[in-house]
């Protein structure tokens, strides 16, 4: 973390991409992998169902084009396994299930996320309270 801060201090701010235009896109990008792991932790799930569930969960899915590369990377990294199953409504489907390594990664993220979320909520709450005074 210290190296990152030192690097940021020496950066020309004008050369960085402007992320202020949509901070939720950056947050989505950072948590999507772990949301997918959370879904497949309970049951084997195929890609279209993942997309639907992420979309139904308040817009966590921005486009279908983001899920397939993500699933490939999760599989390559050993965080999920896949099996093919015949479908009654079309071609066979690839189902995804979390691996023990994926469960470990999800547990670590969950612990980090809880602390991070609480810190952000506390700061935002403090800001809201100060505006009301």
C-alpha cells in the first residue's frame, strides 16, 4: 500500500483516467468476481442464470460481455470448476461451482469487505450528519 501511495504522489494527475464520471462502475468491477463466487457457492449455476441474478440484485451486471471473460478467468485461476449438462431447452450448458480455493478467496473478501463497507458507511454518515447541523 505504501508503494502505491508513493507512486500516486509522484503521478501527474492529468495523466490518470477520469474515474469521477462513474465511480459505481469501478466499484462494480472490483466486486463482481466475488459476487459471482457468492452465487455459485450455494449451487451450480450456468452463465445466463448468473447474469439474471446479478442484474436482479440491483444492477450489478453492466453487460453480458463482462461475465464470460470473468468466468473464464475464475476457471483458469482455479476458483470455480465447470461441468457440461444437457438442457431441455436448447444446447448443453456449462455450469459453474465454487472450489475450495474459491471459498477461501470469497471468505477473505467478505471479511475485508465488511470492514471496508463499515468504514465507508461511517464516513458517509458523519458527512450526512455534519450537513444537517
